[in-house]
C-alpha cells in the first residue's frame, strides 16, 4: 500500500523511503524467528521472506530514483507475496 500511495503522490519520498527501510528491518527480524518454526513452514517461508525483503529494498531504491512505474510494478509483486505469506501463516500449503 505504501508503494502505491507514493506512486500516486499521496506520501512524501523521505517518509516512504524511511517506512520501507523500517519494513525491511522488521521483516529481517521476523525471518530470524523462522528458525524456531516447524520445518515445513520454514522451508516454504524463508525464500518468500527473502524475496519480499529484496522487493522492499528495490522499491526503496525506485522511490529514491522517483521511478513511479517501477514502484507500481514492485507493489503488485509484493502484494502477491504478502497474500502467499498470509496463506502460509494460516497453515495453507504453499502454492
């Protein structure tokens, strides 16, 4: 949502960049906690959380470059990744 908001001009660049960087830090902390998760969940979630972290970093870079089209594309990808993580958290099989 943050990427889409920035792409539409609803949030300032500095705020958006800081929020994305904070999201990466939070995701990194959550990824470290996967070490205590059941093996099946850990195996499914670890690559996905790494993809999301990379996507957030790329989005922050795109915001710094004022590349709104890249941010929109990354926001779509991250939304799909978020849905997949939600399914995993709810106990669904990975797709």
